[in-house]
C-alpha cells in the first residue's frame, strides 16, 4: 500500500461493505463516513484530504501494540482513546493490515455484550431514571 491515504480508505470501505448487515452514512459531518453494524459504529473513514485516516475499534492491548509497531497508528480520534485507534498511510501499513483492522473492529462490535448485560452508565438518561 502506498503512502497515499486513498488506497487505505478505499480498502477499508470495501472491507466493511463486504461484511454482513453493514450500513453507512454521514451522521456527524460530510467528512466522516461512518460504518455501523447492529446500530453500532465499527469504522469511521475520514474524507478530509489533509487527514486521510480510518478509525476502528480495537482491544486495548492490541491497540497499544499497533501504535508501537506503526508510526501512522495513533489513539482513536473522535472516540475513546483506549478502545479505538486511528490508522493512516505510512511505512508498513498494508492492505492486509487495514482489512484485518476493519474485520477485527466489526467482530468486537457485533460480538459485544447486549445492552441488557452491560453495566449502567453513570450519566445520561439511564442514570437519571434510577
């Protein structure tokens, strides 16, 4: 994969759309292409020519290993930095790495615990309803 972001972003989009039950759109801004499964975000593709990255969900230990192994991998933009990473074009970033990152994120989201089994949030509507 070259240093350009377009192939990285195109690879991520194709990988996401090849997975079952995926939908996408621009719910936040025209520059953020958001991919969801079961109503949950698993991929954000940034369409800004100055910031050609993808952001995916990742297990914290794996995320830190990727950040150490690839200079163009950083804690996730826009989301919780412990559970999300942003990946940009750079040395060692291959098509296989991008596809694996997208599929791993999808698996984490689709196989996560159902809302009924998650601990209650400390803030928000659910917290005030107690």
